[in-house]
C-alpha cells in the first residue's frame, strides 16, 4: 500500500523525520533554504484545510484527471525541480520564516489539523480530490522535501 498521512505508521514516521531536521540540514538539490521548504510545505496544508482560500486552477488541465493524479501520486517518482503552484512558489513569494524550530512546529501543527479534517479544498494543480488522495499527495510532497534535505 502506498504511504499516506492518514495511515498512522506513515503519519508518525513523517512527523519523526520533520523533527529530525535542524539548522545545519543542507539541501541536496533545489533552491529553497530549509525555512523556505518548511513554509512551502505548510502553505500546501493551509490551502488544503482552507486557512488559505481556494485559488484558480493552474497548470495543465490533464493534472486534474483521475488518471494523471494516479500516475503522479502512485506511480511516478516525484521529480526534482517539479512545477509548483504560484502561492507555494518561494522564489516568487519569498519567506518571512522566523526560524527552523518555529517552522517545524507550524508544519507539525498543520499536519495535526489535517488529521482531523474531513473536507479539503481543491488543489491548484490537481483540483478536487478525495481524502485518501490528499493524504497521499501530502505524504509524497513532504517526503520529497525531507529527502531534499537528506532526511
């Protein structure tokens, strides 16, 4: 079964990996700093639960098909340098993250909020999704960025 934040063991593992990040964690690829990466992941969760309101769809319409979501979420490894929705793009929006510890705690708190959520806003690239697909996307996205920082 594919990892998903709604599977307790996967949720616990992703939280453990987030907690292992520290100021000296160095990126292995990409442009974001550690605080920017944590903010980037937090924005995804804020969008999912409605803290950041829904926005217009972006990217190719084929991303919003069930076949493409299945392919991207369950089959194809997440590519380095993949496109990102504009509100999550730290190169465009910058970051006012106070520190790594604060950013980690915010991300962990948002993951807890997601655990309690039954309804999710549409994703800017992937559109309306079932809870299980949001859980897979969130796990795969955070896993990708944890690996980016050697975790």
